[in-house]
C-alpha cells in the first residue's frame, strides 16, 4: 500500500506514473498501465472511490472517443463503412479508431492516478511534504486538496436541489439541460470559493504562517522510500532518454510500468 | 486598563455603499463575558472578524479607527503572539477543522506556534481530558457529530492557551442538546479559567444567563451597551424586540441578578423551550391525506440504518415538525418524500403518486422543497427571474411573481442577485419562488437557521397563513421554541425512528 510510504516518496512515485501516462500514446502500453493502476487503486481502497468516478467518466470517455472517430478524416486502413441519413457515407479508419481508444484509455489512466493521489496524499500529508515552507503556495495546495472530497458532496447537494427545481421547470431538452448547467456551476464555484475562504480564515486563526512550524508527527523517511524514489527517478530518466537508452540497452517501454509496480511491491517487503 | 479597547471603529466591505461597522466604541475588561446581540445582518460577525483581524486582511474594504489589545494596536501584533492571546471560533465547525483526525487537528495550532513535541503532547493530553475527548482522539473528524466537531474546534483553539475567546454563533449548527452542552463548556471556561469571552449568538436565553455585559447592534452601530439587566430595562423603555420572552417575564420581579432562575431550573425551562401558550387550532375541518409513508427503511452505503420502520401521514392544512438530534434521519425522510432517495423497504405515497414517481412531474409545482443551504437553491441571476422559474400557469408570469415577492416583502430586491441577500431575505425570496408554483405540500429543512427572533416570527406567521390556505407543511427543525409556537404536530426522531408523534404543546412538555 502506498499509504505506508513517506508522502514525499509517494508523490514522486505518482508523479512518475503521471508523466508516463501523459506522454505515452501507444494503446497497448496505456492499457497495461491502466490495468496496473487499477490494481494499485484496488489495493488502496478496493477501488471504491475510483468506481464512483468511473460512473461519470466512462460515458464521457465513450462520447469523446465516438465523436472524435466520426469527425476524423485521416487514415489508410478502412475499418467500417456505413450510411448516415443527411451525412451520407461515413468511413471509419483504423488509425483514428486506435487513436480515439488510446485517448480514452489515457483519460481513464490519468483519472485513476489522480484518484490514488487523493487517497494517499491527504491534506495532512501535504503539510508533511511542503510544511517547511508555510507560505501561500502551501496554503493553496492544502485548500485545493481539501476541496476535492468536499466538492463531491457539495456538487451532489446542489444537483439534488436544482434537479428538483429544474424538473419542475420541465427542462427535458438537451439545450435546456446545457443551459441549466450554468447555474449549477455558478453555485458550485461560489460555494467552493466561500468554503476555501472560511478554511483559510480558520488556518489564519490558528496562527498558520506566523513563523517556523514544528511537527507533531514527523514523517520518517525509510529505506523503502529511498528505494521507490530511486526506482521512480530511474524509470523517468529511461523514459526521457528513450531513443538513446533503448538502442543502448534494448529495453522496451512496456517494461517501465511493470518496473514501477514491482518497485512498490518490493518496497513493501523492505524492513521499516 | 481594558484588555480590548475599540475606538471609533468603522469598516466597509469592498463595493458596498454603506458601512458594515459605524463608529464602534467598546471597552472590554479582563475576565468579562460580553454578549453581542442584534438582528441578522446587523454587523455582529463583522465586528468579531475585525477583532480577530480577519477584516480587512481577508475581505479587503476600508477600516478606520483603532482596536487595541493590551494597549497595543491589533495590527502591530505578530500573528503567532496575537493568536496565543486571542482564540476565535467561527460559525461552522466544518470549516474550523483543518486536519482529518481529532488529535492531529488540535496539534495544528501548536505546530504553527513552533512548540516542541513534548509540550505539544502535554497540551493535547490536557485539552482532550478537559473536553472529555480522549476516546475520540484518533477518530476521523468526518465521523463526529456536529456538537463533537464544535468541541474539537474549540479544543484546537484552547490548546493554544488564549486568554480571550471570541465566538461567532457557535451553536448555530448544533441540535439543542449539543448547544446546551457547548454553552455549559463556555460557562465553565469563563468561571473556572477566568477567560474573557465575547460571543455573538441568536439563542439569547442561554446567553443572557452567562453574560456580564451585552452590546446591542443595529445597522453596524452599537446602540446600547450595559449589563443584561440594564439592557432589559432599556429594551422595555425603547420597545426593543430582541429580548427573549422568558427573560422578559422574569424582569417583572427582578432585583439585581434574580431575573435568572437557578441553573437547574433554567436548564429545564430551556430544554422545554417555550415562552407562551403554544400554537393550537382545530384541525378537524381538513383532514385530507397529502402524503403517507408506511414501513419505510433506508440504509446508507456502509449498512448504517438511516431510517427504520417509518410511518407517517401528512394532512392538508397541517404544519408538522420533525424534531431530533443531528443525524436522526430528518433530512433523509424529507428526501424520501421528494423521491430523491429510494427506500429499501416500505411505501411512499405523495399527492397520490406512489413510490417516488412524483419527482419528475410535480416537484416545484405540487410539492416544493426549501433546502438547508439556500445558496444551493437559486438558479437565476435575479430574484424576480428565480421566482418566475417556478410558475407554470398560463398568463402573466411576471405579475404572479411580483405578487409573491410583494407578499413576502422582498419586492425591493427583485432585480438583485438572490445569493447576495441576507439570510432572512434569502429565506423569503426562496419561499416566494416555492410558493409561486402554488404547491400543495411544502417541505422545509431547518428553515429558521440564521434567522433572528423577528424574522422567525414573520416566517412563522407566513407558515400559519399557508396552512390556513390548505397547504400541508413538513419542516425539519432543531428550534423547539419555533416548533412549539408555530406547528400543530411534532414527530420526534431518534436514530432513524419516529419515537413520538404528538401535538406541539404535549411534545415540548414531554421533552
């Protein structure tokens, strides 16, 4: 479990995953990474939080991928051809299909990594990572981190109330639904800003930023943290210097996510 | 010498044409307990924020005049030293707690003061003990009740060992029991530790008992300051409305401080929460059933029972209250009636529609809901447009909306953004929107939260009028005074069950 690591090493490890996810475009590698990250999610909280997010994200991903596919006019290999009323003959090529799927999987992967970050790096941990610099940037980071779970519950509450009113207003058409998203977002943004302001007030009232801080529970850097950090940084170096190192060592990019996952497992076995 | 000396303090928020504080002068001595009272929106919170140095630092605006703490200008104090002297608790405990666990949160202020680990542990142990929070020390804050959260917020402040405690409506979000416990705690701190306390609060009965001095605010000014006894005499002379009836009655035979009952007797009266004969009227004329719930059970994800075997019938022309502690299941029951939540067991019939089929078609028209947080309610950018949203009658929608705004005395805000109104104004604007849809069933969640005594009275009278027109009203509330005065029937909820179903008078006496 990533929870057993020092927040700083966990943050570096997740950062490495994030960079790989951002720059790799190969569908097969992305699929492998997504599977591994889902396993890590499962180890953290049995993927409870992730499954809730996926309920919203999956339809969105399919919608984006489908839309992208219909509008793409490049490619050589024909995958499927069909007639659409008004639009005429539509040809779907294999290249944009692969590209759309890759982008969809990438979105899922990035969200899964972000979900692990939320589970592992709590607001408390952020203080451990950046606590030495009790400035406004840390304040901002802590507030932003606190906002994530809070936003979920607040969004639900606003949605419930507004659904009741909008249902009453018989807003069944898509156009009206899109139009009604405006007040929902306005209220959510307003509530978020107000909540951030109150939390910042409370932090100020507890003398935050008034001088050098001490720590009630100092996080201990252990050998497993050194191990996982070094592995993550090595993976990152290999990825950045990919053409040169691939030629020199003959490694395949497939190995990088496997090494990352393995390092987490191996680190867990190291003595505390 | 005064501990806090406020001289000619004026403040205006950015882009506001009027001053939120006007020429405030106040001297607060060591060990005194000051009650700051006044109608909602009169400037109490702004004054306390100025004392905590949150205005203008956090809000901008213009501040003039001086605040001296121990003879030194407040703005010259280093934050660390200032908050060692002065602890400030804001209204909502949710926002006062920064960390996820109780012990960790209490440690936060101590870390900021740069204390060493041994000292931190010593102080945390002492404060946990004082507040009887030992069992909760490693618990996640999200699992605590409202009262416990407020205690944790107070513990976090007191661990920093301030001499002055500033509290802005600390019991606003608490149920009556938790509020009573919290006030007892403050009383103990004042008496035993000799702390200087400055508190703004709407629950005046409790505050009058504890305070040495009161300051009455109106439109940003202090219009009176003196002892509670002097204040009551002043209120009588000037016909000032914000004095609790119970306290007023006792002034009839006062000599010095005897207007207060002995503590035990007082507690009983407060718990009963009544001040005059309860509202009662014959209900025989209209007994049509508007909503009925039978054997309803609801469980949260973790298998926690939220509602168990709920049976409930709501009648036309009846005002029914759901009372009970935080987490008793009141809001869940309202959501089930609205079709927002589906019960695991049992039947729900609302306005003739079975099992949640009501929601898509008739909510907002036949049944209306006013949530706890009114900021979530508004959709349009002006009050008028928001009210118009709910009207589906053919004809002149604008005229109907204006009629309701006039009835609820918010017509002057029709062009304003409803979100910037005061709590009482928001309440009335939202109610206008709800009523413009001409609903037969009105569901209200904590409708008196944030309202002062006068606003509550006005709101109660509106409810009575609506009931007289034949609407069924169900409200979830902690406010037992309001419940007794303005409702016909009270359903007491405890741990997801209805434990009593009585008329208001019987019910409050039974408590």
